[in-house]
């Protein structure tokens, strides 16, 4: 009798682990292109960061040094993502902001390096931007949006 109960239990446990549960539901973004189209429009580094969820080397982005008024847009689809008035020097080597432009950035959980991190994506094209952490300026939001410069383009206020 114990063997039968054990076999039934094992069968039920295995039947609950289907491949359909492993599939991540793909979100459809307002701007959707083929891989070939993205490769034709983006630089190699932009494609690596935005489409393959890569990370640029720290301290390599010229956007780290921008201090003028303006808005940082998605390099892939031109959606405004961050305002320069919310940019700060985090010392990490990547452009950092204490908040996003609400509604233009989406968040998900990333376990790629063995623990949970909050990943950021452009809400319009799904491009990978970076990650958000809870070690930002305490006098504002306490958040540090650590963003790959390759995922952004700067648009000065007057343009």
C-alpha cells in the first residue's frame, strides 16, 4: 500500500511540472521590430545593452558628465525616460537618476547573477536600460536608477 501511495504522489508531483509553466509570457510593446531591424538601427554596443540585456563597462559613457538641463531618451525609440534634474553622481560609473519619468519605464525581476534585482526597461520598446537599487539619495527618493549610457541619448532642454 505504501508503494502505491508513493507512486501516486510522485506521479502527481511530476505532472505539475510542465514546460508550459516554464515559458515566460512575452509582452508586446508599442514599438516592436525584428532583430535585423534593431541591428540595422543601433550601434553594436546599443544592441548589446538594449536588446541583449548587456551592461556597458563602467566609466565609459560620455553621458556621465552631462550636467545641462534636458531629458534622457531611449536610444532605440526616443521615449523620454529621465530628466537631468534628477541625475546625480553615484560614483558607480553609470549615469544615475533618483527617479524615472512615470509611465515610461517598466520594471521586472532579474535573477541572472544569483539574486533578485529590479531590472528596468523602456515601456515603449522593451529595451533594457539597467537596474534600480535602494541606495540613492536619502533626501529625495532613496532610489538609484543605474542606467547604461548606451541605452540613452541626451536631448538638451532647448531642442
